C-alpha cells in the first residue's frame, strides 16, 4: 500500500525534511543523500539522535554529516516520541534529558516508535531513495533503548552499532526480551566512566543480545562519543555492515570485529 508523504524541499537536495502520516499524527523525518546521486543502490544508515536532542539538533547534524562523508551512506532520521517537532525543541539539554528519562521510565511507547521507524523506512525504500539490502542502524544511548527492539523486529537491518545504555532506567523485561531475540550483527560500546549508566547494567544488556555475531568494546570516559578512536570504530563497523568499498572509509578494522566473538577489548 502506497503511503503518502509531505516533502519539504526536493528529494535531490543534500538533505531534506519530510513527514509521514501515522495513527496519532505524523512522523517527522530527515533524509541526507549520499555523496553519489540517490537511488535504488544507495546504502542507508538509520541514525537515532540521543535523548536530549532531536533529528535536526546541531550535534545530530554533525554526526549525520560524518556518516555520509566517511561511509558513503545516506542517512535517515526521525524525531523521537517526545522530541523535536513532536515536543519542545527549545528545551536545553539537561532539561530535555530529565524529560526523556521520565518518559522512558513511565511510558516509553516502544512498540509505537518501532512502528514509526519501520513505516518511514518503508516510505524511503518505496520512493527508491535507498537499497533495501543495505540498511544499517546507528543508535547510541537512546538509540540503543529503541534500537534493540527495532533490530529484533526488522530483518532488513544488516548491522547495528549500539551502546552507552544499560538496565538502569527500567523497562528491563521488555529490553531483555527484545535483546534475546535480536539476531542483527552488533558492535556494542561501553564507556568506563559513564555517569548515567552503570558498567554492570550495560554489560548485562549486551550479554542478553542473541546475535551470534556481536562484540563488546570499552572506551575510557563519560557518556559521549569523544574517546579517541570511538567514532572511527563505529563508522568502520557501519561501512562493513553495508559492504561498502574500502576506499570510502578512513580506517577499516571491521574484519577484525567479526573475529572477536563478543570479547571486550
């Protein structure tokens, strides 16, 4: 069934916003075209912004641009359930983090949000903007909270980078259930001085992931992507999952990931 969408700009633009109808309104989305012309052979990375941000926050824009430039993939984003155009985009970071924590602990709407992601991916593929066989997930922190349920439900995702989330904010039964049935190849990162999620809680979530191809790496520092080599590793894994030409990435250790057998470095 063809799904209507509302374009803001042109689909040939370097990036453009669009919205897709859903049961309780619309899903606001952004698409970043790859450096090569968009089309049916273009790989796409589904990028989830963090809990204090939204799909067009400056930090999210920067990360989307890194994915495009360093992997050659297009990037698809949607606003979180209470974020951006679905909430108050003018809240400061710490206030929004508190709002999101309360939302996750009380009524996270996991099934609804997974459905939103799958619907928007359907639209992108129906429009011929990306290759249905070359889809990856980039979801740290909040992107793991919702990314594990999405990967458990969505077989089109060929690889996922996850991490910086654990069993500290609740919804553990649902998260562990979805983790156990998830089969997507995954790289999971832990930050050893994470000020939000405990190391034990993060390790327990990783251990529950049912994928036979998963690895766990620990980096020093707090709840951010700023450790030396941390983002490089994530982008390498995405490039490998999308089976891109090795010349499109600055570093390539991805073949090593497949041999780690889930061991922490």
